[in-house]
C-alpha cells in the first residue's frame, strides 16, 4: 500500500533557485484526509535527527527572501548571521520550520496533493441567468382579468368545456380567438354608441338651425297638420300619406282604415280624396303632384322643405277639377245672393259680403235656406272653417248661429239642433254643438267636414234651386 512520502529528502542547490535534489528528509505532515485512509495502520517512520547530519550539508541551504532584503548591503558571500565568538556563519537552528526556510518554489511543490489548482468558476452570461424573484406577485393586466372572467362565465353556464392539464396549443388558439371576438364585439358596441351620440347631436344642431328645413320644424308641421286633419276631414275620406306621416295621423285619432300609405314605388295618389303633401311626396312625384293630381290646397302648415299641405285629389285630373271648382263658385254666388233677399235672414256686413262672393260651402247654403223656410229668424254671426294657407276659392264650411234674445233662445237652439241631426249625407253636419261667447250669449256652431263636394247646387244661376231636406 502507498504511504505518505516522509522518507524523501530535498537538498537545495545554490546554483539554481527552485531546483531541488533528493537526499534530505522532509518534515511535511500528511493531510487530514490521508489519516482516514487505509494506510492509517502503518506506523509512521521515526523522524531523522538533523543534529547528526554533517554541517556541510545543512549549511548549504539558502537564506529566505526576507533575509536578503534586510541585508542587501552585506556581501553576497555572507550566507547567514555571524557567530560573535568564532566569526563563522551561525549553524542552522533546528527549531525553525523547514518549510519557512525553503524558497517559495520549493514550498509550493513540496505538497503535490494539498496544492491542487483551484476550480475556475465562470459567471454565466446575462441571457442565461435566471431573473431575480420578485418581492411580491405582480398584478395581472386588464386583458387577463377580462379573459378569465369570460372563461369562467362560459364554463359555469355550460357554454365552454374547462381546459384540462392536457390541453394542447389548439385550446390556447381557441381562447385567443374567443378573446379577440369579445374585443371586436366591445369595439363595435362602443363605435355604435359613438355614432348614435354623434347623430343625436347633429340632429339637435339641425333642429336649432335657421330656414325651417330642420327635422324639428318638419316634425312640428306634421303634428299640426295631423291635428287639423283629425278635426276637419271626414272619416269617410281616404287620406294618402307617406310612411312617416301616416303613423302621425293615426296617433292623432284618424282611423287607420282611411289611410293610404304611398310607398316609394307608388306611381300616383289616385284613389284617395286627400293627399298630405310632405317633402317626401313632393320629391317622389315632383311637379306632377299639383299639376296633375291635386291642384288645390285646403290647408298648409310650415314653410320651405318642412311645409305640409293638405291637397284635394282631382280624380279626373287637375284641369277638370279646376273647371268644376269655378262652376261651383258661380253657383254658390247665385245661391248666396238669393239667400240675402230672404227676410228671415239676419246677418252682419261681413257675413253678407261672404255670401255674395260665393265663399260659403254649398252644403251650408242649402241648410241655411232650409232653416229660413221654417218661418223662424236665422241670425248668422260669422262664417269660418277655412284652413290656414288654403287656396283661393276654397269654401267656408262652418257658421255661428244665434237665436232670439231672452228665454226663447234656449228653445230655439234646441229645435235647430234637432232639425240638423235629422238630415242625411251629404247635408248631415259633422259638427253640431253650442258654445258660450265672451259676452255670455249662447250660440250654435254648425260645420261640415272637408273636402267640400262640387256640383251640389246644380244650375243655381238659372234659378232652378234644389230644395234642402225637410224635417
């Protein structure tokens, strides 16, 4: 078995520093790990006595490096301190550590097992180094929170299968696709809200703009026209209107069965009695609307592009209708002049002027003639019923009638109402009611629905007047 090399001896050479020769015993001790090896049972050899070695051998050792530095001024042949008695070099002391007196090269190589080269530890590159652990967990992003919330919501409602530990890359792509779809839906919703808000703001700005061409002005004109039609136009008349105006009329109480909706594909408004001309219908039919189909307006609301006109449909064309209107006007003039000569009629100057001009509706003229034939005085306070913005020649369809003063006024009005309600179309009035004036006098309001029929008086100019229905 191998043992620690204690028998080897090194003899320094003065000629070459760092080169040693075998021959001098070594005083080095084995390391700790050697004592626990299988060579522990072998007895260590006795340490040789250096006193018995010749003086010549022990004096050949070189002085240490610290000695040379402290005695640089001395002669290079002086190898050690002088003996004060003999003047010879002092022998080497036995109590000094042999390793301390040996040169650095000899001491470093004296223990080949203990002086192993130190391992070289190289730092890994920064790209390979592990990042330092954070002190606290980082907060997840909003995208991660939304995706997790949506995934849990779908899983709880059975719309999505929970991802298992063996989910492949396809599951990740599906999750990313679902997240992208959610983001697209959110973006579309936000864009829709922004567009709606922008459209509302634009509509508000247009409604506040000048010129009457705003949407707000058009809506207001449609509302006023619908209210007037619901009160003045006969329920039996067919009213043609655009898809926007018809619901407004229905909302104001006009029966839906009497409405004719003119779609963009409609070629004409024929088949109706009244046409509600809005900007949409004027754009659809152009100039033909008034030149061919409905030349006369009985009412008009608004202005410019917001204007809404209530026109009378000419079933046989505009030219034929205008000719019949002029003939009816002449007949009404003749009938009015005849009524003015009746002694039972009491009327103011404005009323007499309107009767003479032929401005009173033919149905109302026939009714007044019948009332005057009852041998009761007929006191006419005023005529009315013409719509705002009506064309010239449109007849007046309502009248205010008053009875004699005193207690007989009540009984007179009651008998007149009974007479009027007993009539039949076209002489049945659409409005028969009483009203109290500001002065406290009670009057009877009589009115007929629009449009006014033409040709009821016949050849009144020649004196062949038709008789009104009797009670």
